C-alpha cells in the first residue's frame, strides 16, 4: 500500500527539525508514562509539523487489545494530558492511523517474532524505512528480557541506515553496581551511540536555555567563577506527595528519585566549562568533568553537609494533606527520606571554595525549581541603609513554573534619604515568547528520532552520578540509617536544613 499524500502530517512540515521516518515501539504501552507523556508528546509534535509524515507508533504490552482499543485509550490520554486542547479531530484521525498494538509477554520469543513481522508490514504500509526507535517505558527488571528478545529476533542492527535506537527511562539503577549491570546489559544488544538515556529535566526549555544564557551572552560568564560567586543554591521543590507511588518511594527516596539524576544534571549545566562545540559528546564530556570534580562525601562530610527529612501531616495551599507514613504502601515506621539538602563542592579551578547547596523535597511550600547564583558582597560599604544594608546580587534561573531569569540588585529608593532596596530585573518566558512552550518529552522524542543525543545522559555520566551518591548512601547505612526528622507538609523542610546553612553564615532562599 502506498503512503497517502494528502496526509496532514505531511503538510507544512518543518523540514529542518523533522525526525527521520521511523517506527517507535513503546514497551510498557499500557503504563502511565505512555498515556500521560509519550503519546501527548508525539501528537503535539504532529501538531507542530515536525513529526515525519512516515511514522508509526507500536504499543507493546501483555494485555490482549485490538488496535482500535489501543487507539481509543491513547486518544483519551491525549485529550486529558495534551498541552494543546481540545484535540484537533483532523490531525488526530490521521495521527491515529499510525498507531497499532502488539500484545505479548516480554519474556516470550513469540512476542518478538510477531513484532518483527508487524514492523516489516509497517515499513511497506507506512514508509517507515526499517528505522526503529525502541522505547523502554518499563521498570529496569524488564530490560533484560526485552533486550534479549529484540536481539534474538534480529531487529537490532548498528547501522546508519536503516537505524535502530533504544530509549531508556529512569530509574537507571539504584546504585553504582546496578547501574553498571544495566549498562552492560544494554551494551550487549546496542552500541553506546544507539542508546538514549532519558532525564526529562534536560528536555525542559529553561534547562536548555542555561547553555544559551551562559555561552551566548558576554555579560555573565566572566563572573561565573570563584572570584565573584559566593555560593550557588539549586532547589527542586514539589507540592505533591508520593501520589500513590508509596511502594516505589519506599525503595527509592527523594535522593535517588530526584537528586541523583535531575538535580545532578542541573548542577552539571550550571558548573560545566564551555564545551568545544554543541556536539553530543563535547557537551557530555564537560558534564562528566564536573561529576569527576565533585568532592567525594566522606562520612563526616555527610554528617555535616547532608540533611534528610520526611513529610508529616500539614497544609499545602490550605488543603490538609497526610504525612508520608500515612500514604498507601508506606511502612508505619518508614525511614525513607522525602526531603534532602546537601552541601557539595566542585574541586576544580573555577569553583574551588564555592559551595553548591542543593535540596529536593516533596510536600514543600511551593512547586519551584530554580538555580540561584549568589554573588560576593561589595568589598567596601559606602552606604548605610536603615533597611538591612547591602544584600548580595542574586541571579535566579527559574526552571519552573513561571519560567524566567531574575537578577536582583541594589537600588536607591526615591526620596531625600539614601535608602537602599533590593530590586529585580525580570525576564519571563511567558511575556517574551508566549506561554505554550513544548513539553520536555516532545523535544527528547524528536531528538531521539533525529539521532541527537546531546540532551541524553551517557554511560559514564550515569555511572559517575551513582559513584558519588553511593558515598552518601554508605554513610547513611554506616550510621544506622536513623529515621529522618519530620517536617510539616507545606513548610520549607526540616529546621536542620536551615541550621546547615546558618553554620556557614547563609540562608536558604524562599523562592
Ligand atoms: C520524576 C520523579 O522523575 O520527576 C517524580 O520520579 C517527580 O517523583 C517528577 O514528581 C518531577 O518532574 P517535573 O517535570 O514535574 O518537575
């Protein structure tokens, strides 16, 4: 069957950004991620005219389901979770023609034989040209059987044309040995250039803008070092709790869920040297150097520079919410942390002596992710203000929500007296560019279709991240893994986190 030419997926396409013709095979197609993120992202790529006209999405999961049933499930997901609503009927009816479903056990040879035959048929029907993007939206325990099944069925080949790639979701291991084990397992089926490890924070517009902000402006980079920076604070605060994922959280905790991946990536992009180019390896080489420069956390450093916490009952935006231990599937005496704050040091020429304070937590006062660079105080005070004097300049990159960049500096209040005030210069994405920016998964899926791995984590990066974190976990177990102090839901975390900064004569920002 030839490809229909009046396909709206083919009209007005942005040829410079379009992904290659391909079939995207999603393992874990009945899971939440597919419905909430992946399918809405693909549909929005179609709306943005960057999805290749010749494309197909194949859902693979255990449950028997017809193609039509799967399409209906996906439509419901897109209608609920797409950033652009309501669903565009003409676009959807063309888009859904590319959606199909294969049922099968991940451990059964037959699943992969069925899949291979189905993909070959799609090459003819949809013009997908033998290119395949396998998306593992499944827990790591399923990686082995899937990778083995794909390899044995002969659907993986390390060619430029047609290509085969694999996208891997987090959690990518739970410590260094398990991450290495997963990497070895993947490496047995795919070469590193075929592997796309997702950290969805890298797909966020503001996170990508960090590179542009730092390296396309001459104003800030000369100040971006130990001569001028007093310290850096990185915050990933959420209002939500564990949202029905008590079982997952009991094995994970916020340090493995957020700090080991998202927060470490934010730290790398903030602290890295200018890459020699924007090629995937040049960028990732610089991030790896930051990770290798992180001062290993000795046990004493963990005692002084790491604070854990667990949310207790409280109020978030006037709603009373239960404590972590009252959540479903959470042990009544759980010692899992839902908040962590750490003081990190990057022992290199640029950052020697500049602490990076990072924190992440659930059920905090506000949902906010930001990177705040606090500059050093002026060397001499000329002005004496009745209002607290001269506070240091702060440059805050708001990753979400209200995406933007704010620079705080000191100004004179109008009037006869010299009264100093801290004021802000504010750039907001919403007012400068309009508010409907692409979701992280749109960018990442399209990059994977185009074979651009810049915004994906490389094997050595992931292993360096775990290698550093494992020192912290070792120190916690060596100290008997004491129960974390409780903090009220809706607060900014445990008092001990404030004390940690107070010992250094600093305070956490209240973004
Ligand atoms: C996920 C974590 O990786 O990131 C979740 O597993 C967390 O616990 C989520 O809520 C936060 O992502 P975002 O994009 O909402 O900041």
